[in-house]
């Protein structure tokens, strides 16, 4: 019987960890191992992991000797994995009871990475079901559509996929421990390249519950991110798509323009920067941007503040 390893990177997750692990223990597919890798949490996460390990034979609790970050933490989980397949679940999320069963059934049926739908929960518990915008309920999607897959979290996210451990071990696919953002995408891209597959299989079942606990998705992600690294991620996506899509360069330019607009939007609103610093950042990233554009965007932002009453 096929076995699935589930790697959960844990850091200061005591408020959400039990709900996450309970959802994994309660899977309809029983031949699993749940690998909880604690990255030197400062709260009670380590004790919770060890308690589950003492109560359930398929739970493995690991403590990193020192804080190494999410990529190295997941790599430590991969090293311990004994399953035929592997997936990655975030410690502040949870899954439906048939999450693993449906992923495995679709992997074996279509012989490629399956990608499920998910439900997005924000910090005030608003829910938004998300599925790939195909016509119908499911579809084999070419990686030539990598930019569309990426825009809808179907390429970058790890937690809605299942991977073959044979491929991961054969080509020694691991997370890049030098990256603080984009490590999920790089892992997926390397897996697709090494496996030589053109297609992934997207299906509509909302099996994963993704929780975004930060105050503002756009602002928090861009505050953490680096514009040059974001461009590199787009280039990775382009390289995947080019093999199967002659219009990948055109798709890349469209995505790059959208990225520049997003960073401009963020930097215009970043109060940590002086007006001169805002303009220099935007101009450096978008050489075609001029002072007239900046004046227009700044006036638009000031009008927005007045209309919304955010005058501080």
C-alpha cells in the first residue's frame, strides 16, 4: 500500500498546531507519517509536537538544534521521510478528511502532480473558495500556462500538491535555504523540470484551508519581498513555460508589467520612505517611469486617503 509523508514546518504555532495535526490524523487515507519539524519555537509548539508523537505511532516530532528557517526545516523533514509520496502542510492551516486520498487517487490516475482547490481564510475569518479557472470541474493543464497557474496560486503554493518521492530522491530536489521568499516556487519548478512532465492535473475539490493571519496580504508580502527576487521568480516561470508555449515571452512581459505596477503601488504608500526615496526606488525598478507618472500616482494616493478618511 502506498505511503504518504506529510512534512509540517513548525514555528511559534501553538495556537493553530493542534487543529492542523488533528486534521492530518483524521485522514481517510491511513497509511501516512506526519513529520512535525519544530524550528526552535519560542512558545509551546515543541511540547505539542512531542505529545502527538507519544500518542500516535505515525507522528514523528523533530526539534532543530537551532533556528534555520522554513526551507532548511522542510529539508530536514524530507530527510526523515519514508513515504512513496510527500506533501507539505503549513502549521497554521488544516485540511479536509479526504485531502490525501483525493490527491493520491488523482496522482495515480493521471501520473502527474495533482493540484486541488482550497479555501482562503483571512485574519477575520472571511472565507473565499479558490479553484483554477478552467471550464468544468477538472483539467490537465500544460505548464505552458505557467503564468496563469502562478497567478492563481496553482504553481507557487506547495500545500495543494502531492509529489513523488522517487523523483525527489533521484534528483536530490531540496528547498533553497538561501531564499526567504520564492522557495516554494523554486522547489516546484525544479521538480517539474526533473520529472519531465508537461502537464499537472487541476481539480476543483476544496481540500485545503489556507489561513492568512497578517494584517494586509499585499502590503505584508511586498514588505517582505525584494523586487529583483520577484523578477527572478517570473523568469523561472518563463523558463518552465517556454518549453511548451511560444507566447511565454509575451506572457512574461505582461506579468512583469503587473509586478512593476504592484511595487509602484506599494512604494507610493510606504511611509517609511521619504518622497525622494519612493521615486528613486520606483525609477530604479522601472526605468521608463518618470516624474509625471510619480506626481499622478501620488495625487491618486492622496485622494484615496481623503476619501477613505485615512489622514494620519
